[in-house]
């Protein structure tokens, strides 16, 4: 049986509505069948490969947002450095909130300094 995620279905429906796409139009632009777009809009969780294809076909679809809604972990390489560090710090209970804030401030400052060069 396929996994179901209401959050994933809402994300897909919102994307289709916002872009005024039918299932057929979404299929044409992505190479993923119209029937599968229908299933996904009802919450059927696709494979990670299908999620990657969706994000490649439509720039409005953030692959990590789709992955999260589907119950998959994020791809760190798709995150900016601050997001990646913030994600990694979430599970670090031994670091105080103030310590996490200082680490994130350091990453932001370093990113700013070296991206302006």
C-alpha cells in the first residue's frame, strides 16, 4: 500500500491551483503521468526520484519542501549553509538555544563575508 500524506497533497494541489495547471498540463511539463499527478494531489507519496523530477520540471516547487511534506529527509546540498546548519542543530539537545543562535550568527556572518568576494 502506498503511503499517504495530507500535507503533500495540499502542497501539490496548491501548486497546481496557483499555476492554473490541470493534471494533463502538469504531466506534459514534467513527464509524470496525469493520473499520478491526481494521485499525488490526493496525498499519495511518490518516490524520491519522482519528487526530484517534479522540482526539476517546475522551478516553483522546492524539492526539500516536497521531501519534507512526503516524509523524507532533506537533501543538505539543496539547502543554503544557514539552513543546513540550522537543520543539523535541531537534534543537538546539549547545545543551549543561545549557543545555537551564536553558531547560526557565525555561519550567517561567514556566508556574507565570503559571498561578497
